[in-house]
């Protein structure tokens, strides 16, 4: 083969090889693949607000928002949590707003206030099921929920026992959460089995709410579930 033809052939081969090595702009590891916008809605109570964190934006909801920025050019957060509220309020007031936003991601943590407030498990489960059903029927969101850690070992209840806060009720609530998350195919963050509440570093000085470290761990666990479906 003449020398000039060999040079041309080598040039073509190298060009093809380089083209094959070039990253496709649609690769999930490249900035070009980021979604233009992710709407994230948080449902809950004081946990969503970030009570126990200092400052409040060290709460898990805000850390999840920050974690999602890697996957979208814009992350719009609608934090609908209101301190002290229970699943009934989440269903009646937070949920319609969440649906109206047509979110891509929804996080929910409910149960602790119902448990401490003496709400029976059946009532809690019925309302939780209705929340999940409406999210499934009226949005295409990735929905992730956490269960209840062993609240009986929290400093608040060790110092001031509460007849509503028993291991039996915690387990019954978690069984209800497991049934409903399974029914509606909702990924579950299992704080109970992980013995989350037994790590004193995860508990704030009020002996009840998560600390900065606790919220950071929660955000990590939620994001593991969210990103598996995003």
C-alpha cells in the first residue's frame, strides 16, 4: 500500500476510535443530561420544618433538595411541613397543594405525632393509604416515606414516660406503614431496623427531634431511595 494511503487509513481509524471514546451528551454522568427542572414537595410536620437542626436548613428536606441539584438545572422545593401536625392534616391540607404542584419527588414522614397523640393505628393507616392512593392516581412522582424509629429509647420518653409511646405501638404503626408502602409500591426508609434512635449523636438537645447529624443521615437514606428511581 502506498505510504500516503496508509496515512489516510490511519487517520480514519483514529478518528473513528476517538469518536467512540467521546462521551454521549445524554450520559447520566454529564451535566448535559441533567433535567431542566425537578419539583420536590415535602410532606410532614416539625421534621420537615427542620426543628432540632441549627440552622433549620440543616434539616433533611433541605439536604435532599441540595442533593437533587446534581440531577437538575433547577430544583424547586415546596416544603409543606407544619410543626405538630398529624396524618389527617397532611391528607386534608398538605396533600392537595402537593398534587397541584405536580412534583417529580415527594417525601413524607408521618406517624410520630399521631402515635404520641394517641391516634389509633387503624385510623392512621386508613389516612396514610388515602394519601398514597391520591399521590399515585394524580401524580407521577417518586414518593418515599420513612417509618418510625424506636421512640421509647429517646431521652424525652426515658425521662418522661408516655403511655402512648410504647414499643408495641411503635411496632404496630410500622407494620401499618409497611403494609401501605407495599400496597402502593412506595420505597421505605427503615429507621426502625437501622436503630436510628439509639445513636445519641442523631438526637437533638430536646431529646426528641433529630440533630444536624441525624437529619444528614436521614437525607442520605432518603436520597438513596430517590436516586434509585430518578
